[in-house]
C-alpha cells in the first residue's frame, strides 16, 4: 500500500513537471489585437507622421475602436488637440484619450504613441513595432477592462508627436482639463512586438523600486520579463528619457516602460507587420496586462 501511494505521488509529480507552466494567453483577444496592429501599420496609414493625412487616418481608426468599446471620452470626441513647432513648421496634433472608471478615482495612465516617421524618399515607414504594437495592445486592454472593472481608473492615451520630441506627453501634462493629480502611475508601451530571444524589458524600477516586488513575483514562461535599461551608469543603454514615459518621469510621476531592445527593423522601412513576431507580441501584451493587474491589486 505504501509503495503504491508513493508511486501515485511520484507519477503526479512527474506529470506536473512535464507540463510547461506557460502563462495564460486568453485574457486579451489576440486575433483582434493582431488585426489592429496590421491595420495601423498598413500602407494606407502612410507611416502615421504627425500632422499628415496618414496620422488622421490612424486617429479615426483608434477613435472608432475606443467608441465601439464604449470607453469614456476624457476630452471632446476623444481628441485632445495641441500644436507644436517642428523644424519651423507648426504641427496640428492630437492625442486620443479615453478612460474606464475603476472603483477608485486614482488612475493609471496607460500610454502608447501612434505616430511614426511617415514617408521618406518615397518609402513608407509603417512602424509596425514602433508603435502600432503598443497601440494595438492598449486597445485590447480597453476591451479587457471594460469587462473586468479595475480598482484604479484606467486612462488610455494614444499619444501623437512622440517621434518629434515626445510632444504628445508634454501636451498631456500641460492640459488643465485632465485631472493630473489623480494619476499615480504611467505605464508606457513602445515597441513590444519584435524580439527573437523572447525578452521583454520593463524599465523604471530603478527610479521606483517599490514597484518591483509586484512584478518580480510574476512568471511569463517562455517570455522573460527583464529589468534594466533605467540606470545612468556608463555602458548600459539608459531608456529613462527615450520615450513618452520620460516626460512623466521628469514631472515626478512614477513610470514603467515596456519595450524590446533595438532590432534590425528599428526606424527602417522594414518595420512591417510581416516582421512582427506574432507569438512574442501576444505574450508581451499579456505579460504587460498581468503586470498592470498586479499593480492594480497592490497599489493604493
Ligand atoms: Zn516609438
């Protein structure tokens, strides 16, 4: 009898060890997310350069998705308009902002820039990874939080003018219609869809160490969530000021930035949907959502 039960216990252990502990990948609608990524990085959006027809096309698409999901608008028709000067030209730009009310008025600000480089010498720079990937993940998260009320209010901002100097983030912070004091954390996604080592970085815990335990306890096998790229020491590539989160960081807002290391398609006309690592992208978006859920449950 004793030997028999040992056998069962050992069999059960062997059984569980042999099952890979893959992270859950059914929280977000992956098909919907990939389709949004494909559309945002289609030639029809002409590279989404700020102030162009292509950016307006992308904007209309994002606004339609937000309104179809009945996310609330924080400013009129989701359009947060602002202007900035780039190389002597005044650019009319728009952030697209919506929110989902949580149980608390304290808010997480989830950002992803939708602008990219446009058309250069007749070549369309589609910016599939940079940053249709972040925007597509953000849209899928809106659907998730619409069905699963968060603790914190979730503000979703698709930012414009990132490629021209983080302009959308700067305009967001300056706007008095936005209740800035309610925001306790910025989560920025910028390039989360191409990596051949299954590595996604989260930068920011060097500046905000209290956030780290809520991320460290999570596992996303086979995706590796790596900490780093946020220290000023020589030799390490510091991403602290490299995307929109840098503006929020300078204003004293805690941030976490999710992204991949630079790759061969970065700021190249080959940053196309065809070069997205689809499985990696789906895993990244889910890992980021799980980080947000952990922070939502644990932060005040
Ligand atoms: Zn970018």
